[in-house]
C-alpha cells in the first residue's frame, strides 16, 4: 500500500491550516484537468517518464507508465482534452488495471 498526504482547500483554492490528513490506500486514482501535470511531488517521486509535452508517458493500450503498477489516463496522459476522451480513457484504464490485477476483466471496453 501507500499513504496519500492531503490538505483541505478553501473556496479560493488556498490551504486551510490544520487540515492536513493521511489516507492509507492500495490504489490511488487521480481525476483532474490541466494542461500537463505538476511534475514536482508525486510524479517526481514515482519517477515516471514524461512525453515531449510534459504529460505522463504511457502505453496507449495498457495505460501502463514506465513504472511498474502505475497507470495513467485522460488529461494526465494525453493533455487537456474533451471530457468525453477522459471518460473513455478512464473506463479503458480501469479495464487495463483490472486485467493487470486479476488476469482478465469483464468491464466494458
């Protein structure tokens, strides 16, 4: 497992002092829109490779990054795009993760 460290934000997207928290997890899925992901922090720590535009490099079929057990989809993989693409990739990535973990998947393509 891993531990996710977080902090609550106010309506101006500023950190609220004293709201730090930790979540223990076996799997962390991030869903966020942006031009490219922030490289400092988690991505640097995971040591995933980036493409020429600064997005996380991943196989287009399996959504696997260059690091074992790390997958990416949507804006983090392809850059800012339409929400329908992010939804589609999220579903396909979920299927790929299911196949990785269990050897097969009954999730829709």
